[in-house]
C-alpha cells in the first residue's frame, strides 16, 4: 500500500473536530476505536505514535500520523488528506472548474485553458493555473508562461466555453 492509499484510508475516518486554518493543521480528531487503531497499526503506527496521537477523551489525532509519518501536505474537511495540493477539479460558488476546461472573458481576446488547480483552505482561494489559447484552436498555446489566478477571480471575470 502506498502513502496516498494510506492517506485515503485516514480520510474515510469520520472527523469529530478539527483545527486547520491558513495552511496549518493543528489537529484532526476522530473517535478512537479498535478498528481504527488496527488500521493505523497496519499502516505502521508505532507505540510512540499512538501515545502522541491519543488523548484521555477517547480521540485520535490522525493529522499527526498523516503529516509527520506519511508526509501529507494537505487536508480539507471535504477532500481529506493528500500528498500535495494539486487537485483535478474544484467546485466553488456554483462553478465547477476542471483541468483542461477552457474559459473566455469579455475583457480578453484570447481564451484561458486550465492546466493545474492547487487547493487552498477555502475553495474560492484555490489557485488556477493555465495558458492563453487561440479561441479557434484550444490546443494552440499563445504564451509560453503559465498564468495563475485565484478561483474567485474566475467567478467574476470568466465564462465557461464548451469545446
């Protein structure tokens, strides 16, 4: 089992309480059960990890294991743990962004093709990367450099084009 598969298992554990903001995750608590402890042991949790992760109230801080042991870089309540923040799609304020989508703007003569989406604490703050493309040929890059914009910027300035 690779690290992302282990993080996916952690991500299925119901979260009772968490403290994460501005890119920092202090804790992500789940109720301690024999089944969860067994799963963590199978993933390599040591006795020392167990002591660090558990508290007297019967909770396990799975954030410790995800970040300190497995090397996760990201957690969100809806998406769980991940080794990096790059995601395939994003939904925000009724908009759905996906890698490969092409957007137009009434302020630009070119279109914008999404090449990468990087998650943030709030969906509206995610970074959307892409290249300017020819409005008549979405495979023709018109610039060498990638641009990046926050998702909220797309909500206000772009319209989805259907290829």
